[in-house]
C-alpha cells in the first residue's frame, strides 16, 4: 500500500487484505447494536489472526496511523484520511470506508494498548478503566469477544501501574508490572504473547487488580493515612492481603519519625537543579543528603529490631529499598500526612 494509490485503489486493497469474505458491504448498512456487534466481531477476528507473529489488528491500524496514541496519519496526503479524497469514492465505497475506520479505530487502541471510548465500543457509559467499574468487569467476564476482553483487561493493568507509579505505591506497581501464573507456569505477558486461555487470562489479571483494590479499601475502612498504609506494605515488600498489627506498629514508628524529623529536610537552598549528575551537586548538598538518609536507615534498623522478627527488612532487600525511596521523597517534601486522602 503506497501513497501513490488513489482512495478507491487503497480501499480495495484494504478490503482484500483484511475484510475478504466477511460481508463488509452488507454490514456497512447496519445501525445501532447490530452495527456494534459486527464491528466487535471484526475486531475480535483481527486480534486473533496474525501475520509475522503480530495481530492483524495492529497491521490494519498501521495502514492509517502511526503507533502513537491518538490518530497521527501514517504518512502525509493519505488518500483515505482527507475529505477531498472522499469525494472520489462512490456512496457504497464511502459506507464501507466508514465501517472500516470504525473497526480500525478500536484495533488501533486495543492492539497498541491505549484507553478508548467504552461507550462507543461496548455501550458502557462509565469510561473508567479501574477495576471498580463493575459494569466493565461484568462485560469482560461474560462477553463472547474473548480477545477484546484480554486486551481491555491488559489496558486496565497498564492504567493501574501508571496510577500506582504516580502515587509512589511501589509494591502495587511492581506486583502488577510482572507477575506469574502458577497455574500456567508463565508470566502474564502481552495478550498476543501468552499461552494462557483468554477467559483465564482475563480472570487472572482482574483477580490481581481486585485483590490490591480490596487491600486499599480495607486500609480506608481502618482510617489509615496513605503514607502509613504504604509504609506497612513497603515493610512487607509486597501488597499483602491483610494488615498485621505488629507491622502496623513498625510502620507507625517510621511514620512518626518521617513526619516529625525527616519531612522537607532534603529541600536545600544550595541544591543545584541544573546539575546534570549527582557528583555536580555542591558538597554540602551531598553531605546533608547522605547524613539524613543514613539516619533514616539507622531508624529502620532500630524499628526492625524492636517490632519485627528476624529476616524482615534486611539491608539491601526490596523492602529496605522501598523504605529508603520513601524517605527520599519525604525529605524532598513529597509527604501526604492527611488522613483520608486518596492513595
């Protein structure tokens, strides 16, 4: 497919490569739910069929747009993306093109794992990709379009990772970024790279998202401050499925120290925001940071000895590094000590 093709020639090539024998011309006259059902059936097919180990959905998207979020034309003067070129098409060709574009739109977002308009795609008004969207979860676990459900669930996973990264909830971020299915003996990978059956794939990701969300809800019911909840989970080195009283005492001890002694202590006037490396910072800045974080590390060891059993939060463990990263943020003034604020 080259940009030297006319709009009609390119449309015919797309139909041959992606829509041969699927009743496109007849379906182009459908409306409402019948049109949506046909559209989803074609997206499902294109997500299932592959060429060179990539879903045809991505190949179809590439015909029109780049792989970036949004709709950036694959090349200038694309004959099917400009209204002037549409005037050269017959009414029947235009109807088919509109339907192809609707299919390609969803192929682009699903295949490249971008959020999309759920009302247009599924008829779901709530456009949230959070697991708390009950209507979406119901659709994903009951739909006949299993591949679409897989890709949508993976988008939910990606969105959750980005949310937890933005809120510095590292245990949840890391747990979702790469986790293992013991039942199938493999990492939960991209939808087109996994051997896990579609319905199980959807259920595995939803279960993990719901488990983390239930833990957060329990923390809210216990009226735990966001930073305290994170400290509890950082001490575990993961997102546990309960709140342990002993670990909460340890977290509270660290919280009190950070709130009273550490908060903002790394905000220094002499800090050079233009320095390209740590070694270029003034010696006084490097010394202060080293002293502040060393004192916090000693506080962690003190709390570990007082509240935790042997083997917990060992130096250089993931849990220890979570706490040190939390201390650095607190020292820089990134500290949310208010009860009831969203985590």
